[in-house]
């Protein structure tokens, strides 16, 4: 899916030459120069009130973020990352940054940067949270979040008595799309269907000297790597690549940034496996499950109440399971009712007709129990709910055919089976 920021620079890996200025003042290049801050927001912005936070990668290839914190007073993602990493472009030497947050590796001889240049690589996670306003996160309002990853190199070259620098940047994601909107629990998390393992390579960008904009000092984007700092031939050899600059593009194999990098080989130095390749084994899920099903019969164990049909369960080939309780029939027994609503999602694996939940991503289902006119229980469930395959601790077997699916589920704290669910495939 293409994001909103429609600039050719965003399509692939760029690199920008930056000559260290004699002072720290930004170069006065006008108000409308493209900047990496705007480019990143174009990809990451998800909600009407985005609260953006950043966290360092703690070690190369580790998919677990460090401590998240807010952007600095510039409210610019890249400015904030550089400040947190302690990088002053053109002043900081790459090999002096080993104690910086997000630091991954110092490289004396890069496969892309010209001879004599130095490179340091960094990794930062970026998450967009849905705020109650543009400045406030209220978990009673929303916990919906999208998470991304920024991998970048700080390249430093001395040429003709000048220090030239560039930041080569890769943006991946979303890696996660989680949480609930309290006022509309059945509402999906935006971009949930874009989550993949390994995450999508959204863009390759590059950054150079600061420029003055209406929003303050920001880092500029340009369209190609100047030959003074990097060449395709540094990686691929002179034949057919002499004086070839690195150009934009991540959509066509062997072109643009993919002339030097790919998901399986040529990744920038030692920055794998995450985010380049899958971490761990791929999800294993029975192909029979992969479709959308609708409940035709739900039996409570023991059978105090009847009802509960018409909710839907969707299984995807990556192991995602989504249970949608909108339209589910209310359970009734005597003068009591039990109603489920909202939506829940997680990842499962299956083997030999047995399902296991690997992780929850959105626990947004609710249960409400009434007796007469009195509500005696009304809470959000921490699990997939009565429609979730893999929720029972004592019986997670299932029977799947092209025309039917049957399994037991649980909403109990100890996970004992409390429902038997029968479903049929939804016809498209």
C-alpha cells in the first residue's frame, strides 16, 4: 500500500551529501525543501491525533525495543533520534559513538561508502499511538498503536579538506498494529493487514545538511548519492557501473537501492536478522482454516444458556486469527443474559489438529452478564473470547473440513473449556 506522502524520494534508498558547515546554523534553502521528517510522517502517520515516540534498538538484530520516549521539542522524528543518539552531523566521528543509544556497529571500510570513509549504523523503533488529543495519550480512550523500525547509517568522509556526511535510511513496518478504541471496540487497528514477518521495506531515504524551514531546522532529502561519497561500483565492481550513482527505488529488483541490497543478502553490514529476514520459524497454520467462518451453533459447557451464534472468525496464512463479535446472538437462560461484543486478534500455530495461541495483539472483546434488569458483570476480556481457537487449556483440538469447523473455547481464568463452537465457511 502506498502511503500519503507522494514524493519520488520516498520510493527507495537515497543518500545525500552533506558538507559540514563552518557553524551549526542551518543552511537557508527556503521553506518548501523536502525533509526526512515530513517523509517519515507520511509513512508513519496513522491516526488523526498521532502521538509519536521513539526507542533505541538494544543490540543488532534484536526485535525488542528499548525504552520508549517522546520526541524532543522540535517534534521532528529524525531530529529527535539524532539528539537521543548524540550525533552532531559533520562533527561527531562515527567511531566515537559506540556508547550512544541505538548504536549497532562502527565500520572502518563500508561496502558502499568511498575508501577512507567511516560508517556507524543505528537502529530506532518508532511507534504511533492514538491520542485523545494531539498532545495526550489516554488509555481509557484508546490503546491503538502502530510500530515501525528505522535503520540508518551515519557516513563520514574527509575530502578536499572538508568533512562530507550522509545518512542512509531504511524504514520498515508496520511490525505491529495493536490495541483497542474504547468507544468502538469492533473497529480494526489501522494498517493491521500490512503487518508482515519480516516487516515490509517501506522506503529508503537519505539525509544531509540541515536547512531552514517554516517549522525550524530540518534535514534535507536529495535524489542521489554524489560520487564524492558513494558509488555503486564500490559494491558491484567497475564493470558496467563506473561512475554510477546510487539511485532511488525499492520496487524493482536490481534497481535503485536494490542494486546493492536485498532482503536475503547485501544487507547493510551486520544489521540482521531483524528487520531484514524472519526471526524464528514461520507460522504454521492448517490451510483448511484459512478463510472466514461464521458460527452456526455455540453450546455452553454445561448448558445453562443457549444462543451465541453468528459471530465470525477469520484465519490468515500468517497465523493471524480475528474474532468479530458484531452480530453475535445473545446467550439467554431464564431471566439472565450474556452478551459478547467487540473484536479480538492474535497469532496462532497449529499442528496435527491442535491449535496454540502464540500472542495476543488486540484484546478488544467484552462480556456483559445481566440478571433481570441488573447488570452483574461488564468487562473487557483479556483473551480472544468464546470464539477464539486455542483459548482452552484442556482441549485445543479442532476438526476442519471444507464445509465445517468445530472446536472448544474458553473465557475462564484457568482456561478450562466452556463452549463448543461449530462454524461454516462464509461464501464470498
